[in-house]
C-alpha cells in the first residue's frame, strides 16, 4: 500500500478540489481532461493510502465526507502556500533576501523603527523582516556573529570594526540624570555629587552581548544596582522610584513634561553618546532589502527620527 506522502501531491490535492467544486466525478473528469475511470482510480488510491472514504458515492453527486471536507480545507491552505512559495522564490531570484534581521539598540526610538518597517513592508517584498532587541555592545555583536544583517544604534565606544563591517553615524544622544518626584534625590541640593548618587540604587541596562562581560555605564563601584533588559524598562523603573540614573533626554521628555520624572544636575561632565548604524557587506552586490534600509538611513530626517521620535503622535 502506498504511503500518504506518496499520494498527497499538489496534483492530487488539486484534483480533489476540482471534484468538490464541480460536484461530480463526471464534470471533474471533463474539466481535468481525464476519463472517468482514471479519475475514480486516482481517488481510490488516495482513499486506500489514507484509509478513509473521501466522497459519499451513494448519490450521483460527489459529496465529500467529513474526512474529505477536512482534507479539502487543509489542501486549499497547502496549495495557497505552495503558490506563495513559488512567488517568493521567483522574487528572491531578483536579489531580495529571504530574511532580513535588524539588531536595534533599545535606545533607538521604537516609533521611528516601526514607521520604517511599515514603509518597507508596503513595498511588498518577499523578504521576511525580523527585529532583535539589543543593548550596548550586543547590537554590534549580533552583526559580527551573523545573527543580524544590520545594526542600528551602536554606541561609538562599542564599535567593533572588521574587514566586512561598514558603519555610518546616526547622531548624538544627550543624557540627563533623572529620578521620580518622590525619590530622595529629587529634593536634594544641586549639583549632585558622585558620592550622593552612589548612596542610592542605580537602574542599569544590561549589555546584551552573549559572550564576554560587555559594557557597564553609569554605575559606581559598590553601588546598589537593579539591572533591566531595555532602556524602556529602565525608564519605567525610574518613574516608579526604584532608582535613578542617566536616561536619554529625548526619551525622557514626555515624563519630564508630565512631572513623572525630574532632572537633577550633577557635578559630572555632560554625558553624550554617539550612535552609529553598521552592516556586513561582502564583495558581492548587497541584497535589495539591505539597499532599501541603507538608502533610508542615509537620509538626515530618518536619522533624527531614530533619536527623537519616541512618541507615536
């Protein structure tokens, strides 16, 4: 007896769909250009392999059984998927990547990233888009390790320059020291000295690099630390008064305006971080998805939005 995988071919599934659509073996035979006996034989082969009855033959019409109806539903999806795969393969042959992965540092404005994703997907590419949340040196590490095709928001001090790594500046991010209004430091005299801030818990974003110790920023030796995964979580923790620390001014702006955070001047140099975007490029022509993103990132308005458009409206 033949196995189900031997008989459940796209051609056989299409034949079953035709029988169901036409309502009879005779009509399906005419449409498919087969003699009725050949069509009946093929259906019998399917039924024997699956050990089920697919059509009720007690009437002149070819009415699918419950098992037949289920096979029709699943086969319709499968045939659609096969068509989609064929179309994707044809389009990928024109230079599109099958999948394009972007490592995005959590300091980058998510609203701006999603607007770029929407614009990219509106071109109806055959490329599957994937975003990775990374932090600090983990962003460039994902690129170097082949886990990403593009890295956005790499701190300049974390740049790992390799032969195939190309990079360009996005811009500078200014940080402010912020705490919740009910935090003890909120009412302290300014400027805050390092020994003052060191007495209280600092909220720190963990470096997402998978190997090595990674980067640690803004933590004093011996200071109590609460570590979170993203800059957004750091902001949330500081709004709740769980600790203090430096946050991007543009990201903190809505909370400063609403009074949920307050800025405190500190007796330290102004903190500014330069961010870059980077990509791997070989001697061959870059894929069309990478080309699209690089063209957008080359625009000054796009780079500014990545640093400042943290709000959707």
